[in-house]
C-alpha cells in the first residue's frame, strides 16, 4: 500500500518536476495538488502549462487542484514547491496539522530545529525532527533540502571533510530553470551572462556549514569553514556548473581526493528509490562535467565532478548537478524517503 | 603621412578585427595582408569569408593577399594574428627584417626580453625592446599583448597593487570567439558550459605577474602573487566575464577599491587613437557588467568592473572585456601606437 | 530650431529604441517621456531599466517621467510605443489635442482613414491625414507603421508589384525582442523554436495589402493578392528573417527581380535623416542575409534580401529587417520625418 | 539468436546514434564498427569522442574498430553513416559482398532500383530490392532512408495524398546536429539564423515524390506534385521544425485533415521494435510542436504535427521530427527491421 502524497505549488517549474518524479514512485501515491485560488476546483490537466520534455503523467491530469490549505489536503506527506514568502506562512500550518512537509523552499532551512538535509551527507540530522516537534508542539514537521546551487557543492565537500577544509571559493554558472519558468527573460540571457542572482550568494555562504555540521542530539554545530561565492546565470536550460576551490589543512595527493569522491557512499540511503547508485560520479575527461551531457547522470540525482587539480592551498575542481532534480524536487523526495524509512517502517 | 601597416594571418577572426580597426585608423594605413599560400595572389575581398557584423571595409577589399614572408610585405609595422606555432617561426623573421611586430600570438609573450604589454599598465616595459634588439641583433622587434582572458584581469589588478595583492582566484566565462571562428562547434556549446579551455589556465596563472612586474632597465621582475584560474567556455559570442577574488595584505574599504578603479588612468596613453577615455568603467548596478551590454564600452577597449564586494581575505568583483578587441586586435594596435609615439615621433 | 517630441510608453523595449534614435536627432528634440502612473514624477534615469547595448543617452536621463495624458505633454509630435489596448484609448486623445501621433501600436493601423505607412513605399497615403482630420474633427492626427514582421515583407514586395503579384507564402523566424523585454521566457526559447506568435499571422495577412494599395484621394483600395503566413519565434535577439514565395502573373528573369530590388528607391524620402541610403540591400552570398550580420545594415533601417530563386509560380527569396528599428521605432520616426517635411516646412 | 550488425562510419554524430539504438536492440547484435584507417585496430571506447547525453553503451566500448571494407566486417547487416562521397564508393562493395546495406547516406537514394523508404509510408517499395539485385548482380542490396528534413514532411504528406496534393511549400528550421558534430560553428549560429543549407532544398524537392510514388513491381512512378523548399538553420540542438503548406485538389475540412493524421497507421510495421506506437502525433495546443518539447516523442520516432489551419489553396501546418533519430539512424534501423521481417523470417 502506497503512502498518499501531495504537492504544494504544483504548477511551477519545480512543482512539475515533483509530479514527474512522484507519478511512478513505488512508495508514494500522488493524490493532492495545490495551486493558487483561481486554479482551485479545476483538473490539473486543464490548468497546467506543462513544460517538461516528458509528457504530463496521466496520473496527474485528472487530479482536482486544491487551494493550499491543510484541511483540504488528504495525504501524509506534502512536498512544498512554494515561493519562500508563501512557504513561510503555509508550511507551519501543514506541519501543525500533522503532515510531513518535505520542503524545497528557503523559508525554514536555517531555523535551528529544522533539518537541512542531503540524505547521503547528514542523515542523522533527521533527529532534529524530534527537537522541532517538541519546540513547536506540532504533530507533523518540516524537513528541508538546500538551495539548488548549494547541493552540488555540499555533496562534493562531504568526502573532503577529512582533509580539513579551511575555506571554499566557488563561482557558479547556473541554469535558467533555477529561476522558475518566467524567471529569466530571453532578452536578458541570450548571448549573455548575468553575474548576479538575488540572495544566491548568501545561501551558498551559509547552508553548507549547517549541512556539514555535527548534530549532537539537540542541535547542529556548524562546520567551521568559510565559503565565498560568486553566482552567475548562463544560457543553459538545466544543470548548475560550479568552479570550486577548497583550501585544506592537510594536503592530500590528487589520487586521494579522486578516491574520496569515487568511494563516497552512504549506507543509510540503501534501498531508497530515488537514491542514485553513485552520489558522486568522477569524470576523468579533460573537459567534463558539462551540463548538457552530465546533468541527467543517475536520473538527475548524481553530482558529477571533474578537472580535479592542485593549487597552492588545496584542490580545485568542477562540480555539476541537475538543479531541478538533485537540486530541488528530487532532493525533497529523497528526504521524504529517508524519513519514511526511518520513522514509518 | 600615415605609416604603412600589414596584418599577418588576415583571414581569421582576429585578423578580421585587425582590418576593422585599421581601416579607418588616423595614423596607420592598411597596405599588406597575408594569409596561407593558397590564398596568395588573390584579392582579399574574394577570399575572405567576412564574418563581422560591420561590413568588410572597402580599403581592404582590393588588397592583394601575400604569403606570410617579410620580403613580400611593404610596411613598417606588422600585426600578427597568426596561430602560436606559425608565429613562433615567422615573427622573428619579420623582426630581423626590421619590422615592428605587434603580436597577439602567445609564442613570445613570456620571453624575458619581449615586452608583454597593456599600455595603461606597464608602458615602461617597452624599454625591453632595446634589450631585445641587442640580444638578438634584430633591426626590428616583437612586442606582445596578453592572452584575451588575462587582459581584463591584469588591467583590473593594476589599481589594486597598492593594497598589497597576495593572491588571486579567478573563474572565467569566456566567449566562443576566443577560440577562433571554427574553434567551438555549436553542438559543443548550445545549452552548455565547457569547463576547460586548452592552455588557458596556464596563461592566466603566469602572464599577469610579468605585466605587473617591475622593469629595472634590463629585465622584468615578476610581481609576487599567485593566480589560480578555472576557465570555462559559455554560449556567448564576444566578451569574457571573470569572477575574481583578490586577497590583500592591506584591507581597503570598498569605497577605496571603487575609487582606485574609477580614478585609474595612465598619462602615457594620452593621444593614442585606440586608448579609451576610461580604461576601467565601474558599473554600480547590482547585475552588471554583462557581456552583451558592456563588451562594446569604450569601443571595446574599456574593461568594465562591477559587483565589488568584500570577503574574508580581500575583495571580489566581476571584470569584463571584449576578447577580440581589448583582448586581441585592439590590444596590439594600442601597443603599436604607444611604440610609435615613443620611438618614431 | 528643433521640434519638440515625446515618447509615450518610454520604458519598454520599443520605447528605449525611440529614445536611442531621438536623442541625437537633427530635427527633433526629446522633451517628454511618459510611463505608467507609478513612475510619473521621477527622472527617467532613475526608473528606466535600460537594456540596450548602447548607453542611455544623457539627454534622456534627467527628463521627468509624465503620465500618458495630453495635457501634461509639451511637444508637437508624440511617438507611441504603447501596448495596443492602451494605445486604442489614449492615442485619439493626443490626436484630438493637436499632436501628430506617430504610432507603432496596432490599434488604428487598419482604420480606413489612418495611414499605414512605409515612407519609401506609399508616401502618398499621408494624404489620408486630411480625411482623418475631417472625419474625426481632430486638430492632430494618427499615422501608423506596420507590424515588425510585415515591414520587411511589404518593403520587398513593392518593387515586385510591376510583375503582377498573385499571392505570397511567408514563413517567419522572428527575434525575441519582437515580444518586448519580458515577452519570451528563456525557458521557452533556449534550444527551441515556437511555431506560434499571437495575432501575428493575421497582421501579416492583412497589412501589406493596405500598404501596397492605391490611395485615390479619399480612401485606399487594397492591393489584390493574398498572403498566407506561418510565424515562428527563434532564439535570436534582434532581426526577423522571412522565407518568402511570391507567385506572379508575369514571369520576370531572376536578373530582373534582382534589378528591381537594387534599383528600388523613393525620391520622397530624400533628405529624411532616418531614411537609409538603400531601402533594400541585395546580398549575393549563398547564405545571406543573416540576422546577426545584417540586421544593422543602414543603421537598422535597410531591409536585406538574398537567395533570390525561381520556383514554378514565381520567385522565392529571404528578406530580413531589424524588428525594433526598421520594424518599430525607426519606422515611426521616419513616418514623422516625412510628415514634417510635407506639412510643416 | 540475434542478427549481427555493423555500423559504417561509427564515430560521427549519426554513427553514435546508431550505436545508441543498436546497443539494446532485441533483434540485432552490434558486432562491428568501422571508421577511418587511423582509428582502425583500436577499441571504440578509446577513440570515440562520445557526445550524446546518454552514456556510451558498454557493448560498444570494447569493440575493435575496423577499416570500412567488406572483407573485414563480420555481420549480416551494415548501417551506413558514411558521408555521401565515401558511401558512393563503399556501399556497393558491401552490397556486392552480400550485406544488407541500410544506408542513411544520400549517394544512392535517387537511383531507380534503390528503395527510398519510410516503412510506414511505402513498405512495398522494398520490392525494388529484387530489381536491384538482378540489375546489379549483387548478393546483398542497398536500402535507403530519406534526408533528415524530408522525412517529417513526407510522413505527414502520406495521409493527405487522398485529398489530391497539388503542391507543397515548405520552410524548414533545422537543428545543428543535422550538419554533423563539427558542421556548424557556434560563431555561425549563436543569436542567428542561416537561411541556407547546401544541397538541402534539392533533396526536399525531389525525394518525397519518389517515396510517395507507386511501385508497379519493376519501378517507382513518382507522385505528381511539386515541392518548393526554403531551408534554414537555427540554434537548436536536435529536431527539425517545418512550416508546410499543402495545396489540394479536394478541399477537406480541417477535422478531416486532423483525422487523417491521427488515424494514420501502417500494419506492415507491426511488431517492428523501432516503430513508434503512433507515427504521427497531433498536438492541439496553439503553440506546438516545439523541438525541445516534442523531438523525443515516440522515442524520437514519431513525427509531431500541429497548428493545422486552412488557407486559400488547402491546409498549412507545422511538422517536427527528430533529425538524427527518425531522420537518420532510427530510420535506417526501422528499414532494416522491415527488411528482416519480410525476407528473413
């Protein structure tokens, strides 16, 4: 018997990815879709402007769209693709009403009692859920995944922690889908680079330290390194590419770094349907990873790493992840799978 | 009376830029164009596959294309748009034969007796020409300009030298024109980023130190800082965008950094026809500079700088320059103008 | 002494082109800019999100933005870059108040007493202004230019009229700027073609017949041929490319068709500052015209034609024009220049 | 037991698509790959510059690359991705030596005894093989598929034949992959349209008549209508979009035309692994088909049709097909499947 799940904010770019991923999910059954008031009451197939290059799944077409409020939604888990401002207001209501809210929104990521998770990296942070429930007197809870550009970086930093990370410089080249369907006008980005993404560098510079921090049973102690980010938009549809420098206290050989990436795995995600075989794929070609060629690796859930090189203070490399799958919808689904495995079975 | 000039390798992307810039030059008169043997003897207008969005100048159409050898060329200055391998062999022959070779090729840039110049940055390095002539017993000489991605960085570092540069991290997002007309296949770069450009990071990591070094009358002592580069190709026609971090011994306020950029000028280039009014233009908008909007600033000769921000070790910012004008043909022409002003008038 | 002019709807993509073209106009002096109520009262330089690759002219920066109503505007001519719905309501008020309204909007193009003009094609249609004034009891008047995709087609059809045009098939490949700055999302058009532009085919199929029609002193009798259009959006910034088939009663040789294009001129536009030297430029290369290379021909006011070939019913060729200059702002300015030459001097 | 197959010219863009399609084919076993002499003797995995966004199949990696000559190849069927000039010389040698040559090359398409096939359209033309063998005294034979831009048009014309096709106008917007990996430089096509593709219009104007012609047991009598084509390259990776006008003797209602498309099927391809469920998919949205969204329909083997509209002489519509799958490698594989079904089982 499958668990009923809903998607909050189901019409946008990330909402559509949620539907794609949940339509054939072995554990979850898509049973509720919410959108703005004016769409409520209509069939999803009628109101959705479906824009993925896979077809709108039949399962979703006939679902009646609901307003985004807990009393309307019949499900155990809700996936939130809401904008941050709306999420801030609505997600607690769902958590209070007993839902597991697996949120892609930024609103609660940095709250001290809300887990900010990448299942392969910090599965133990799920323990914060107990703290959260106690703090807030909620029947349900909120669990979050990082910003789309943080996830490729944070996942690739995890196996390097043992070398003593001192600091990180990162320049991103981010896909337009990260801004949502109407987010970047074609006149803004054709034949162009925009060296600015609102609030993105702030997220890049704070989220990884929480993810890579230590959970002591009551709170997370942030990892102790600094990140300095420079975020850019480029004319790419999907896939964020990141040039990363990691300065280190220890000075591993390049082969040790490569090994750390290729051998990285996490037993806790075993059996989770959305977990890729390899969280990190190392590309040894001189010119990879590239977004068009590598974003779909591991069905969009693997992060590809390449061009591992030394520099004075440590190593530099390129990391790449699919921003709306591993960096958004897929991340939330994997979080929910981990939660479900730990709490419900 | 104008000085006769020629272009070596006149058919490629940089060669065409040379022709565009020289066609209406107030000092120089375009009088010789060279290309491969099979084009020799034909009119330039017949063999050129002209690909700029300004028309092929009438001055160039009727010029008979010559083979690239000094005895054929009737000119005082030759601008070299040759590939490095051919430049290595041919440029010395022209220098020996008495030509001023203003070269955009990489072949001799790092030779200790060859000036590697940005006129606004190190005009005094032109003094190396005397050393070179004595060393090599040449009547003429070779002067060079930096790689197209180095130039925006080096020019923007010059006014920061007074703050004590310790090191530089730089991630580039480079235009396809930097690779020449056939250099990047559309199937390689549409909807994509290529995080690798052959030999580019090596140039980024060595050339700026020479340019910003001190000339003591006989040799250049390189500037003492390290550069670590990560070079990427993006789907942009012209204009290299660079995310730069500069770590500094002194810690200037952001306003001091901004001032250093805006007030930067160089009296030695006064009156040079190709020198832009402002070598560095500071953009204060939150999302500038952008290649499509800013590459043509100062007729393609100004470097635009924006997003000046602090980080733990210093400042980070975005720099942008037109790679085939300021970063190639325009750079060589400006070099030749400086040489001519100092030596011939 | 220059004539005072204003721009209605000065903040959008076409509004910005108007400002660019008018800033240094020898006859016109930019003296009023209007925008939505919430911008009114502020300096244009403060509220404009300037997006052209030439800088915002200093003349415009300090102009105080006005609401779009005739009593506020101090000018003789207003150029309308308003959306059709607003134009429908506002333009008559300006005409009634005595302004010459040179409109790029579609609202009044097909009204029987409003001239729809391309100065080189149907300058005599300006006579409709008298009819219009009498009909509507206006002190001023409205003159219009065609839709951006019609103009390249209609201009290129004019010299072919003598061969007896029976019908036209046209497939367009239109630039994103035709839809306004926010008109086409990057996620919609990157690596894509959209074979639909709302209301565009209807305009293509009706406007040319009016433009090429005969004015008998009181009304225009439409030209008698049919147009069937298929309009497509492509990932190009500026410049509409059109594949055109013209079936003809007479069967000219290709050389006669080429001659008709190259010799086409119109004495009535002599001396108009915005009129290009050649309204139609024939490109003889096998692969031209191309938008990136040819859109700026004649400062964006020439239409380029190439690939003239025979087919069973007549000739086919490619036509290309800059959609926001010849196809919008430049067209309106040229209309106003013609009006001014005829009526005011 | 699977049939051994080889790919001639396995390193190019179409060659790679063949390998992708054949790697997991239920009937065929990839057992030979040929390339130029200098690659011969090496493993495919070593020499291939694999550029598809699916990984190089393991089956292919270890195959030793052979020179393109029949005595070296151990297979029953060879798929030819050779350039036309080489195909002209080499394919007959393979046919003579007994191979079924399923060719995507243009060299023999228009030979009177060589079938030019789209299995759903003219499966009976396979009968030409007997004529061919007798004519040429070959043990094997050559069967061909149309040019990549012809296939979407010809397939969509088939169900319209009953309405009495008089003539066709077609403007194409073709993907860069149609020219091969190095075929279109990024500097040629970024922010651009190229209104010319060498020899493409000639193919568009002749091949469909043969495909839609009648086979009388000894020869094909071409269909009696004229095609006039205007072929354009656009910045799209895969998927050719075509604006088609079909003039007709009978004047069906639009609903009849739509029905003809949706009901079109062909029993002869039943059970062929590469045949899509629907050869033609009708999109009813106002702005479809689009290459990025529809090229992969039916695993790249369905042609999508939309925007069916009337015009004076008949109907116009948009057709779209994946140019390297349905328009190249997939077409050849489907041809071979049909051949195998008819002749070997």
